[in-house]
C-alpha cells in the first residue's frame, strides 16, 4: 500500500503550472501583470516562435532588490498581500505569488532586476528547480524576465501547444487586452525580431482606437456613468458595426480583464433591443467598484471574478448601457465612416422648412399618412420633369422657382428627401452626401418605441372599428381569447369570440390602425399563447410589442409623398434607437460626396 508523503516543491510548482501556465500567452499575462503592479511606465515584449522559444518582458518599474530575487521565484511569495483582510480587497493584478514560480518550473527562466537606489542590476537563473546565486548584470532600471523553451522538461504538455502562428495569436490577444486597460503605459511587442505593436502613452480613446480600430472608435458611444460607488466608462460599439464573433468584447473590473456571466448577461440585455439576433456587440468598457465588492480569488488564471452583490451590479451595468443606447437617434452617429465628412448636426440646430414642418405622428388616427397629409398630396415640384414614381425634393422644387431656399438654412442630420426607390428606400440629401433609408425598418422602430412608451404609461389607446373584422381562427387562438381576454385591452385590443371557429376584432391600438387587423390579432395571440400571460407584459413584453410594430409599420411598395418622407426622416431623428430596426438591422446608411466621387473616379 503506497504511503502518504509530501511532494517536492519542484513537482508542486509543475502541477500548479498546469493551471496557471496553460500556454505561452498565460505566462506572458503573469509577467505583464507583475510589470504593471511594479509601476512600469514602459514595457517591451519580445517573443520568438510564438513565445514557445522565448518570452522576454522588460519594464522600467520599481524593480526587485538583490536579497528578494530568490524569494520572487518561490511559491506563495508576494509583496501584494499579507493577510486575509488584504485578500478580500485586492487592488493589484497579481496576488497569489505563484506565477513566476510556476513558469520557472516548466522553463529555463532568467530574472534580472535593478531596484531603485541600487548601484547595479542582479540576475538569477533557474533550471529544473535549481536556483543560481545572484550575479551582477547590465540593466538600467526595472526588471527583465526571460522565459526560454517553455515546457522543455514536460514533453507531454509541450506537444499540446499549437503552431507558432496560433500561439503568437494568443500572445498578441493577451498583449492587446492588457495594453488596452493601461493607456498611460507605453507598450511594444516584437515577434521574431519584427515590431508588431508600438503603443505610446496616450489618452484612453486613442488607445482604444489603436487596438479596436478607427471605425469602432468613431462610431462608438461614449459612456461615463456613476452611482452608489460604481462607475462604468469607456466605449460601447454601435449596433450597426456589430460582429459575427465575441472577439471585440473587452470588459475590465478595476483594471483586470474578466469574463463574467453577470456582466455578459447585463450587456446582452442592454443590446437586445438594437442588435440582430446572430450578431455580437463590440465594446471596451471599464467598471470600477470598491475592491471589497468583488472576489478575484476565484480561479488561478484570475480571469473570473465573483461580485459580492451581483444584482445591484447587473442592474447598474444594464441601465448605464441601456441609457446610452437609448440616446442614439438616426443622424447622431454615422453608420458609414467618412474620414473627411463634416460632423453631424443636432436636430435642434436646423429650422423648420417647408414640407418638413409637419412631423410624422404614428399615433394619429387610421390611415395616418393619408389623414395627416391628405391635403398636401400635390407634388411641390409640379412643372418639373421627374421619372415615374419619383417625387422632387423641396430643395429641387425651390431651386426651380423664384422663392429660393434661405441662404442660412441648416440641413438636418438626415437631410431632405429627394426620391423613393422601388417603394422600399427613401433617398435623401444631407450636408455630407446621400442618405438611404429603409422606410419599413425605420418606421417599425418609431412605432415600436411609441408602443413601449404608451404601455409604460398605461395609455395604449384603443380605436374601435366601425365594422368588426371577423376571421377564421384555430381552436388554440379561440382558447387564448377565452382564457386571456382580460389581458387584451391592456394591449389596446378588443377581440371577441364570434363562433367556435371565428374571432371578431372590434378594436385595435390607435397607432396600429393601418395594420391588417386579422393578421395582427393572430400574431399577438400566438405570442401570448407561447410566452404565457404572466410573462408577456414583463420580461417578454418587448418581443410582443416588436411583433405588433412590425405589423403596424408602413409596408414596402407603398408610395409616399415628399411630405411623408421628410416627416419620416424628422421622426427618425427624434426617436430613440432609430439607427436600428427592432431586429437590430440598420435603418439608414450614408454615402459621403467623397465616397460618391470615388465611385465615379471624379478628380482622378
């Protein structure tokens, strides 16, 4: 029978390395975190063969005293915590005191350091658990850690490493994660002698743009929200520039990159209303709270955390991000990047002008387009020649008459309509170029937001129908009306049972009068049946309202007058989240004059 015995320290370190040092990127993370904890202002990383052959990190931090070099490579030796109280409020990136020891147990490691005030640098080497005596070395200041031949003494682990290119990709991703959170530190990354990244000390927005790209930075939403000792700041990506994967999601808790279920759910819920179902948001967000409010001692890799009060954290993150996304309206951000274009103009800066004077009101009585604009159907550009199905803009109409447009007219963000294309798209001209609007998607968002507002205020008005719409319904729909009939008036409906196989729609929401009453009723009853009455007005409320808005939005192939088109544009500029439809697809795009000139090779 085998007897119980203590394992040698070197073997213990190698076992720990299996958790802490999964691959070269893991070792790089541990060393970089030590550099930042040491107060480094400049960090240089040199890799060879994706970090398998060599990882060298040189910093100008506080350094390690000669007498502490050996201790720095011992297990559970650290300068960052000294008691359980310290562990419960960790404010540094590292704290376990096992990173360097684990790395040293599975590599040939050289540690060189010069502490502040020392006359020279000192160096120690490790090989198979044996530590050399400190030797004098050349180093101006700070610390240099060299990791040679990772897993050379554990071939079973080494064979699980991937190709050089794959391991470098993981190292580069780790480098970007850490560099993004510390813009006041200059970072350089070399691979096989070639510079891959040079990041000077710079403002946070510049660092984010350098790592996530100029397109992301220019279109992203700026956040800085604080409440109850919590703060969230950074950039949240525009839903229009969403990704097919999660590789552009950077979230930090007190400067530490983390993956957390509470955080991920809060962000996903905040984006739910504006993001297409198969797309992922991009963001660089920084969350700060009292270190006592988060437990970072959850996993050896320190990528997971546990919030001591997760519900308030979830609520704060959701509302902060939801608020920022709600403030976005069509025209306030440009979906298509234009390097040379002028900045968008706020809607409050432009005067009311001719046909744009009357706002589109989706809550008006039945046939709101005809009712609201029925007396204004005459083509304002009468006398000018236009292609069939196209209407002339007020700008073109004015230019053909003696009454020219005011010289000081400021064009609104989405401009003025000039035509309708195939009954689907509205073409408009703004100060920067051409704006293309998907009229159904845009109107769907407008109706959806108004439905939400009305339901929140318990004022979803009902419009009785002069002649009830009777339609054949399946038995499940009839049963739903019978069981959930008291819920329907809250949604603006009055639906009765006309026979065992027929339902009668006697009233619909005022703002959905244009919709096909029978189809709208079927869709609503289907959602109520599938979701359940208890949830349809709580967590699944928005999905039901989105269904209703889709049925109530203006249909494709519907010919609009210029007045109607301009009114739609103005309403988009005034409606929250109108840059995306209810399914997260964009409602508008812009082509700048520069982009149009390139298409036609003007000036070339």
